[in-house]
C-alpha cells in the first residue's frame, strides 16, 4: 500500500486543524476513506467532533462508506454512541426553536414538509433538521446493521404511511428501548409538534420560551446559513430589541453572512428614533 500511517496521521491532523481553510478540510474525510485500513477508520472516528455541521456530515459519510467496503475496519465504538446522543439533543433543540419561530408548523419530518408560504427562516430550519436527522441515521448505521438502518431512513423520509409504519417496526426491533423511544417521538408523524416540544424540554433540560430567544440562539449558531437567515429575519422585521445581539454576531465567515449583517444593521439603525 503506497499510503501508510504517516499519511493518515497527517490527513487527520489537517482535518482537525481549524486554521486550515474549510474547503480543504472538507476533502479530507473522503481521502481517508479511500485509504481502507483500521488506522484510517480510527482517524475518522477520532475526528467526529467538529463544530461545523457540514464537516460532521462529511466525516460520517466517509465512515459509512468505509464500513460498507470493509466492515471489520469500523467496529461499533463508544464515540459513536456519544455523538448519537449529542445529535439527538441537537435535533430536539431544533424542534424547540422551530416551535418558537413558527408555532403553527407541523411536526412531520418527511420533507420536513415545507409550505409554500413559510418564511425563509422556517424553511432553513426544516432543511437543517433534515440534515440533523440524516446524521442521526448515519450514526445508527455505524452501530447497527447498515442496510436495515438505511431502509428505515428511506421509509421515514420518503415513504408512504405504510412504509413509515414498517420502518418504525424495524427500529423497534433493532434499537434499545430507551434509544428507540428517544428517536421515534421525533419521527412519528402522528405526534404533533407540541408533544415533540414537551418531550424536548424534558430531554434537553431547558426550553426556548419566546421567538426572540430562538432568534438569539440562531444568530449565534455555528451554522452560517442559519445565522444569516436569522439576521435577515431580524432586519426584515426591524426587531430593534435584538440590536445588541446583532452587533455581537461574528460575521466575517463569508460574504453572505457579512452582507446580511450589514443589511440588517442598517435596517435596525434606521428603525431607531433619533
């Protein structure tokens, strides 16, 4: 093999170095997956904790691909369980934020079905929840039979009511009862958003009490797109009570965030009486 442990170690170090530009780092998980070995699998597993949600997805996708080719290289690990719990907390936190931003929003996940008149921010939240759910299932596929988990994911996100019921039954047989319960409350289309949020309060140990609180959380999100959408909402609605929060938003991560921050700041200044 022309690649050895030194190359894998170097790629792992670059992957976890925040000073390396993100576009470069995003190429590394796939490169590691193309070096099939227990060492590269361990390097990916050790790199699961990433602040950028897209990077977490890239690392998971690489691990899934490596496990499909060489199952023995990617045995179930405690890191996968830990990350699964973190992703589940994030997913239910998103239900809290969605309910605060748009109380009339439905509790389904398929599409996280968008309505034509939804705001930009609500659509962005639903899209990000769909990505959160995929990361959850990708983690499950590292702990349980991948084909069964993949079919369950398709059943829930793209299937009919019958396929969703079948997928729920598959998960009930595969997962531990406590894990199944935590997951299925978010997945079951028959459970209204209000009940999902009540469960989220108990699971997360906290709540999102108002729309402005939800906007504050999103303004400081590590997800640049969500932050930009929150900035747009604050500027569009001239929510001057959030002016100080806007001033604290790091906005140098890219031109979209910078331009939206400038636009929102200008709108808020114009709305404040002289």
